C-alpha cells in the first residue's frame, strides 16, 4: 500500500507497526448471535428486505410499525457484520457533495427537502432507541469542520444560503480575524459568519495548526449502529412474532420482478412477495431481472460501487466530552486528498467505561472481492499515526499501539446521493442504499421513507428517487 491519505507515500523500510487484525470496536460490543438461522423452505411474505445492516433493519422496523403486513429480512452473513459494524459510528446529516451543487441540479426546494429528511432522522433514531432498548447509548455534540482557504469557505457559505432559503436550522460559522482572505469574501455572505480571534478557531478544532482559518459547526453525534441493529432485531422478533421472519446465512442469488409479485431466490429456496427492498449497497452478486429475464438496473450515476474505508481508535481512561471534528485537506473541495475526521465518545466495556477516540480518512476504490477479515496494513497504520494522530490527540506520543484498527466496505455512487424509492418501471422493486460515506442517519431516513411508500402515502419528487 503506497497511496496513503491521498498522497504518494512510500511504505517505510523499517515500519513501526506490523499488520494488525481487522478489529472493530462496534462489533466488539455485540452480544453473541446464537446459532445461524438460514432459510429452510420456500416461503411467502408481503415484503422481503434484503440486507440486515442499518438500512435493512430500519426498513423492517418502520414497515412493521406502519403496516399490518408480513416482513421477511434476509441476510447473507449475520446481523450488522458489514459496513454497519465497521464504520465510524457518526450521526452525520450532510451529503458527500455540497448542498449548493445539489440545488443547482435539482432546485433549492428539492435540495432543502432532502437535507431536512436527513436531519429529521435524528428524531427517527431517538424513536427507534426509545421503543427498543436503553442499552444503546446515543451521544450528541456540536461537530466542527476546519477550512483553510477562501474556496472552502465560499462553498459552505453558499450551502448555508440554500439552508436559509429552505427554512432549515442555521449552522454556525466563524472566520479568523487573521484569515488572509477575509476582506475578499462577498458581502452577501456577511450575515452568515462571525469574525473571531485565531485562538477561537484553534479551540473549536482542538489543534494548534494555524493553517485552519475558519470553522463550520453543526449538530453531530455518535452511537454503535451495529449494537442498535442487534437490539432492534430482537425487538422485532418479539413484538411482531406473528408476521416477521429473519433468516441469516442465506445468500440471495436472484430476484425476479413480475407485474403481480416478486420472486426472491435465496439459499436454495424461493420466497414469493409483494415487494422487495434492496438494502445491500449492491455488493452481493445476485441478479435482478424482470419476468422476461432482462436485467433491471439503476441509472449509471446511481449504480453502487465500493470504497474501502480505514479507521483506527485508542482508549483513554480519562473522561472526555463527546466530539466530532473533520479537517479539509484538499485545496479544492472534491479533490483526491482525503479529509481527516475524528470522533470521540464514551465506550462501555464489561468492567468499565472509557473514552474512545476514533480517527480515519483513508478510502480506496474497491475493484476486487472485499475480504473483511484481511489485516489492517501496518504501513497505513504508521502513516495515520504520523498524519492523523495530531488532529485526534496532539499530546499522544507517536508510535503507541492502538486498541482498534478496522476497515469496512461502503457503498458509493457517482451522484453522491442515496437511492431511496421504487424503481420507476418496476414499482415492486425498491431501494434503500448508497451510504456515500456520510454516517448511518441517511439509512434510517431511507427506511422511514420506504415504509411510507409501501403504506401508500403520496411521495413528491425527490433527489433520492431511483432512475
């Protein structure tokens, strides 16, 4: 591995770190699953949900909650063992492209509605946790993003204008009085930011790096989405025992979408359903086709491709306040150099509770078979310790061991917008997929939207609509 954090960095000749096992802090907190429960016979259901990560679990939760129909949830592995158990655990509500760019493509109203949907997912998450379990801690804070040039700031100030026009809650923005570009900012943005001493920028970002001259602040937080999935699954099996079936270790090989029904071929059996919802991020090798055997696909910019993200974490015994920070590293937003993100939260173990600081940024396009148990490369760990650790905890000495090092496969598409809804020519086939690296609140939003669609609620046009 030679391309690290978006720059060409040769692997060191005498590395400090060896390769390490892929160990996720979220999977470490899961209870024992119990014996597998593969599908054992042909079956029927009103709705089949494919994938038991956060997208599939949320979809099943809201469909069962808002209807009287039967639901079958099918998982090729075990619950939450994919990206849901191998993520950064962030409660993020942004897109992987500027909101102003989305408004340019779809209009301010649709862009604002989409952003509002993500932000309202905070309440949907609270509803899920409140109904299911008090064993899933949710920690919220104000997150901060560091910017270092005029381009960064103007892009995000334009996004703030879109938010204002759409009636969304305002974000905070401060600019250092020492910013070289301060006098060059257009007057139309003046009301959207405050000028502060450079010391305030350092304080918000928790760094001594005076390269950063501005900070955007918004609601953020964290929780263990894998643990949430496990708890919700247990709740659904208890509360809806008469109309909910879960099958794991059951790979879906083929989906045939007809005019009157859908056939899902999984684990050597056939499930006949009224609708099927794909929540897989597209990484399983099943075939989706119509009754004539013709393939059913999404628009080119909505088709899901993979990206592998790498994260590491360390434990501190001293309690520290929850935090979520990110630091732009590209001169131009959308460039190839990965941004750095840091999250900090309490972490509950069997015998105690500690502070867990997670950091990440490296992502690599996925072109082969993803091996989830492949080791975490030592050269990448060393580079992250050198380049990312100073953002996460400047007082932590270099070269110390890390408690967790993990990677996960995420679903991206070229549009950088999640796909949520029914296929335009095959209404019995629905999608809730495409995380695009922005946390799991969008998955919960998607599950709620799918449930409303299946319940017959009118759905206005949306940026999320499959094409």
